[in-house]
């Protein structure tokens, strides 16, 4: 984990210094995704108010006006992520004594309209995972995501040494930092040995070329010098191959299909890594494909 340099409580702590100090608390590998996501809104804050501004001088009304103008036109999910970043940083700044109250107190999270069409149908998933024009790396990643229903960030953070190939499982760090186990099936079990080719260390999923920028040693394969595949690149490749689908839809589809097949709530919670039934509920809704099968089975005209 990176070193956090404490700033003394004083009359003026600049916004730039306050943001840097907060992001330093997210320097660990388990927080890399959060740091990447939160850095954008916080840098926008520094650009909007001035990097040299006293962090304690930002008022509630002023911040609410800027935030609404900056993030108001965005989707609710984008608004919420930016607000989460701001509130998390503000909480840290209060702990340090640099501010006395939450400047984002006037802002509220937005509710997202439910999207009930996120699950891909089983036939489309199988066709995608068996396409001959897809590289071994992508085919392995996508099948692993579907068979385990793990989050993309959890799987992309895996190292070759994390795999328990004989037992078809690996330890992952879930959202929030909890250590958990994911388990895969035969399709992934057949692909993983071909992907790692005996590698015992380094990132499981690698870029095609050697890293061109300096990266943490844990994100570099010691033998080839290639870097860990980033979420951005993985998401872009999947979107291009599917005409706009997202990696998250593999997770959504897996949990929806398992629910349709009768998986119990405890089993779905264990597989997904969710800690509450409420979080799981949007995945357990039967798909349009399942609804069509049910309707067909009950169609009076079909039974004549």
C-alpha cells in the first residue's frame, strides 16, 4: 500500500493537497478501482473551484450549484458515482479537521430507472462464447465472468498464482474488500491452462504488448513484461464484439439464468458476492426469454 503523508491541521489546506491526501488512502491494490473512478470527479472539483482554493472555503450552496451544473445532465448512475466520490473525500477531510461539515449535504443520490432488459438470452451468450474469431484471452475472460457471475474488476485483478486449477476456484477480493471464492465450470477449466501456459505469477489477463509506461510491479508479468489487462480495454473489446453490450451484462445474465433454473437465494448471494437480498433482486427477475417460454407453456391454443 502507498504511503499516506499526513497534512497538519492548519488554517488553509488547498483543494489540490486535500484531494491528493485522500486519494493516497486508496493506493492499495484492493482500492485501485475506487481510486480510478473517484479521481475523475475530484479532479473536476479542483478544476471548477481552483486547485489552490482553501478546502474549508467551499460552501454548501456554492458546491450544490456547481455540482448540479456539472453532473445534472448526466445519467443517475454517473451523478451518484460523482456524489459518492465527493462525500467519501469530504468524510476524510472532516476526520483530518480540515473542514467542519459535509459541503455536499444539500445533494441527494438519484434513483435509477430499472432496466429490465439487461440479461442476454442463453443462445446469444453461448454463441458469443464459442465464436471462432474471438481470441483465447477474451474467450477465457468472458466465459469466466459468465460461469462465476463475478464482477469484472474482481476477475481482472486475479494473478496466475491465485488459481486453484484442480478445484476450479480462486480467491477474489469483493467490492468492499471482503475475500471470497469464485468457482467455475468445465468451459473455463479447459481454457485457463491454455491461457496461462504454465505461468505461476503475474496478472492472469495480460495486454498484447509490453507495458509502455511505468506500472506497479504487481501489474506486470515478470517473464514477458506485459501489463495487466485494464477494465477499460476489456470493456471496449467486449462492446465492439457484441455491438454495444457491457461486461456487466455477463454477470447480470448469469445470475438471471441461475435464478430461472431454481437457484436458491443463499446460493445466488454466495455466487454473486452480494451482501443483501435487495441488491440481488434486480438480477433475479426472469428474463424475457423465460417469460416467453412460460407464456408458451400456458397458451390454450398450443394445448389443443
